[in-house]
C-alpha cells in the first residue's frame, strides 16, 4: 500500500536511502503531519518495517490490512504490550517505524515521547531519523488528505546509536536518550526542509485561536 501511495497516487521523492542499515534492527523515527505519514514512510524505505499505529485504526477493512501486514496497534495513553511487541520485532533483526510526536502537528519534533529511546536502549537498534514533508502543507487542517499527484518528500537521515549512560539511573538515561534523539530528528527535519524547499505546515491550534479572535 505504501508504494502505491508513494508512486501511483502521489509523486514521492526519496532522499538518503543509503543511510538505512542493510541489516540488523532499525527504529525509523519520523515526524507526524498527516494520516498518510506511516504508509508513505513504509513505501519509501528499502527495508520493510512494522509501524506502530494508533489502536483505534484497527477496525473494518483498514484494520484487516494493518493487522495482516504486521503493523503494531498502540494505545497512546501508554501501552507496554505494544513496546514489547515492537522489541520482539527488533530482537529478530527487523525494523520498526514510529511517529514519536504522538499526534499530528507541525512536524518539527518539538516534543517526543520516550518510546523510541526505550526501544533503542533495550534492543540495541539503530535509530534512523525520517523527515516526511508534503503530506500536509500551509494552513491545511490536520485531518486533510492531500489531493493525488502532490509532490511528497521522504528524507532518511544518518543512523544514530543509543547506549545506556554509566553511573546514572535508568530513568535519567532514558530521558537523556529521548532528548538526544529528539534533537537529532528536529535538526534533520530542519535540514530536509531547507534542502527540498518544502516547508512544514502551520500550527492548527494557533490558526484556530486566530480565527476566534
């Protein structure tokens, strides 16, 4: 489905595919603009990944497609079972995709949950930052599905290895790892917007406040 979206429904330019490790466990950590980000990232990658997807998307035909293609349902309120499922995928040398901002927004990685760091620390997987651009642009609402043939960009960054810090608690080590990954992803997104000329969308919340004034 991802390749169809990327190259039939939309026109997707893929950059940095050479940064994807050819073997071993990988966590792909991408920014989150639109409903399409997960499948667009899957279609652009040279390696198949199991994406962590909001659990309430696993309904009807779409739910069947997600489940049959090996995607991982996750409750954003906190889901240890989903993390363990993802770790099992990494432990066998495969890849996991995650949108660590949690919700669709401007996609600048200003905030991030700790799932990526937990997976990297507990599996030894490399973390590949991914900038997804064009799935939402300008003042489009976060529920917008872009029209066919729009030009999208997926940019894979250099892999990052995360290790536990000696002499600090597990909590502190994970918090520092989360921030290290967030800064790498944020910097990668900024560089990708400059290189492609495709800006991030406006902030829905700010637009709503402005309209209400």
